[in-house]
C-alpha cells in the first residue's frame, strides 16, 4: 500500500468475461483507441494496480444490461474479499418483477445498487418513463442506490427530477456526467451539476475523466476546474473515487487515474480527503 491512505475504496471497477456474457457495446464500431477493451478483463488483473495505489476495496459496476453480467460480478464477490459491493442491473421497465429480482440477487452477494446504461439508449429521456420511476421507488424501498451514467447535458438535467421524485433514493452520478471541458457547454454543465448537488440524496464519482479533455495527453490540471466545481457543489461528503478500470486503460491506465486523483486531493484537509477516498462511498452505498 502507498502512504497516501489507510483505506481507499475504488467505487467504479468493471470486469467482463466474453465467454460468459455478451457485451454488445464491445463491437467493431468502437473508436480505434477502445478496441483494446474487446477482450476479457477479470478482477484479478487489477490486483497489481490495487497494490500499487493502496486501493483496499472495490465496488464492481455493471457493464451490460443483463442479469448474467450481474450474476457474474456477484460470483466474484463471493470468492474475492476485495469486492465489497456490486452495482448490478435489473429491468427497470418491469417494476412488477423488480422486488423478486432484487431479493434473488441480494441472496447471492453484496448488491448495493442498480445501473442501466442510459447513455446507450436512443431516447435521452429514457429514465423519465413512468415504469422506470416506479422501479426507482422500489430500489429505495429495498435500500438500493441508483448509479446514473449520463454523458450529456440532457441526461444531467434529469437528476434533480429523479432525486426529488424519490427523495430517499441515493443517486450516484458516474464520471461527473462527463464534464464538457473546453467547450461552450461547460458553463451549462456547471449550472446543472450545482442543481443536482442541491438535492441532498445525490452523490458523484470522480471517475472516468480520462476522455473529457480534447487531447490524449491530459494532465491533472486539465481536470482540476471540473473537480473544484464538483467539490464546491457536493462538498467532500458526497464525492468519491472511481478508477473506471479497465476503460481507463484508454486514457493512461489505473495508476495514472489514481495519481491525478491524489493530486486533486492535495490541497484538502485530511478529513475531506478521507471522505473522497472511502467515507462518501460508505454513505452512498451503505457500506461499513
């Protein structure tokens, strides 16, 4: 472990076994830089990165809208004590089936939240459908969080609507909703992030920022402005670290993401830094 932290929860780790489950987005239409992801990645492969960065625990996050993907992650959690939680998938368009599915999955492992790949849906308002809203209410009743993987301003503007409709649901914005750094949309992103943060049940992940800059050779300073916006909006108590491994390999890899994260934390006091390293994850997902 490094000397930077006694505890570090990586709240956004993926795995996919192409022999067990189909991942439709891992296709030939991906940009060339992403073709390196078109193979099996298992948690064991991340072990060297955990050791190098001091990551003590991980939350596995779904990478496909399927029960097979979720069941595979839960199976890993039963054999690997580093995986303390799983954010899986259920069919949010079928609220009648959600309770039984949640009960079945929770019996199989530490399911703490649900995510749907809304950024792959043709309809940018997919999450506002009545059936989805009903299902989100059921998640809250079961003590589940909801990971919100938006990538556009249209997505982000829906967060307060969801948060106010289901006030006891913890909503976790993945990847800061991909801040449009160095574009004309950035001021609007700032406004919308502040609006989302105005709902006390909304959290956000400092994750997946490897491709938000207009150039591949990004630096920590490229990300600092967006980080400071999020920090001011959410406070340290509702921000958390995520590597987005192995997707982050496209933008320099696990250790580069973690190094940037620690550099962003450098000006903070010890308590705030610990919030981002692990306490906020515990608050959002109900971890010990």
